[in-house]
C-alpha cells in the first residue's frame, strides 16, 4: 500500500517518519506492544520500513510527534516552549522545551495522560488509579456516563440513548441536563487540575489541546483556560495560554513528517562532520 501511494503521488521520498501509540522504543525503532495493535510485540518497524522503502526511517510516539507537528506547523509555530495533549480515546502528550522536542531518558517522556488527578480514584489501563486518562479521555467520559446513568440517571436524557458517547455528554450538558452537566464539570475540573500542574512545571508559552474531545470547542476550552489561569502560579499563569490545536486529525501525520525531516538533518550533519579520507588504520 505504501509503495502504491508513493507511486500514485509521483513524489520521491528521502525518509520515512512513523508515529504510533505506545508502548514503543523509539531509539531502537521497535513497537514493544502498542495497546491498539494486539500481537505487534517487539516489532522492528523501522528496520522493516527501511527495507521496504530503501530510505532512512524513524519511529516516534504519536502524541510526541503531534507535539512537534503543532510546534513546527500548527498552533505553536511562534512558541519557544509548548505542551501538547491529545484528548481522544486515550490521552497522550508531548513537550517542546526551548525549541527542542522532549523525549525523556527512555524516549517515552510526555505521558501526560497519567498525571494523577484523583488519588486512589478510577482504575487506569496503565495499572494505577486516578490518572487523568481515567476521567477525561473520550472513552472514560462515555464510561463514566454509562455508569452514572445505570446508578442514578434514569431521569437524564442520556438514559434514552442506546449507547452513550462522550459527545452525547457534551450535547446534553449544553442543554442543561443535570447529570450530564455534573459529568462534564468533573471532566473540566480534572483536566484543568492536570494542566495547572503542567503549566507550573514547564511554564510554556502555549498549552495546545487536540484530539476528538476538543471538538466540543469553547465548552471545553473556555472553562479550562479560565481555571488554569486562576490556579497556576505566577508568573507561569500570565505567560501560558491554553489553545486548541490547528492541525486537526492530520496532526500525527504532520508530526511523523517533522521527525523524518529531523532524521535527515541528523544524518546530513553526521556526514558533514565525518573525518575526510575514509577510516584510519
């Protein structure tokens, strides 16, 4: 499929960027066991891509790549330091600090979905309890809503739906449904709590929010922005602004392209800095 897409585009490629959900080993170019790709255990995806396309390849966590995409080509183009969260089926993230993508010691830095927001709270897929992802991801919003309807929500408009999704909670809250409003208020609260901590730690120019849950627009952005501004420590609160991502659903694709460009730059720099005259005996 990849070769066909390249042939149909009429373009020549010089590098391949791969963005994928973790866990993965970006340095080794190996997918160690992505939760959404059952059976892809210790898959050497970079080696396979380089063999298939005959050019250098590089692997990056999808949310980390998304952070670089928004930094280079999206909402954070004019920023120096930024934090990015994608709030979708799960919650991932990444940071650019002083113009450089933060990867962490093992290449998996930026797991902002696992910031603790409720000690001993809801179970998370990571094995801990109380993570942001367990409350504010689209999957978790829907699950919390279904549980609430089953326990005490027969008078809610959500009870009339065959299956409740996160967007249904947003719509019902906008219409004044008390149960949906309570669920959405908790979502806003935990997200603002986590972002306040990130602002205090990184003091970024921008906090960029992307992913499916952010399609709720101002219903999410306005209260989160206000609460972070009110709760964050000075001067971080004044320096940091919460905005929505600009690249939409293609952010991870753009980010994969950005990490591929970086890989080429690294290779070209290594070649330029190599000693002349071949290896010394």
